[in-house]
C-alpha cells in the first residue's frame, strides 16, 4: 500500500514540475524580437503600425498605411 501511495505522489510531483521545467526551454527557442522594426504612423487614421506589416504606396519616403483601405483613401 505504501508503494502505491509513493508512486502516486511521485507522478503528481512530476506532473506539477514538468511544465515549470519546460518554460525556460520554450523561451530559448523563440525567435528574438527584431530590433530594426520600427513603428510608422498612418497619415489617414493616425494609427501606429509596425513597418514590416505596413502597406506602402511607392518608393523611398512614401507614407506607410495600416491597411489597403487607408492607402486608397490617402489623397496626398
């Protein structure tokens, strides 16, 4: 009877401690945040958007937009 109780306690402890041990491993596997990505302001709705996800109309110096709808509404 003691052996069964001891096995149950060991299984419960492993079940509780295993997720705590996996968290540091998962954090190490994530890709680091891109530091060169900056926020740009949409001139239509005044929303800040990450440049890599923004919509652009044209080449260098062109404004960035949060969506194609805002890019379409832009007049200047």
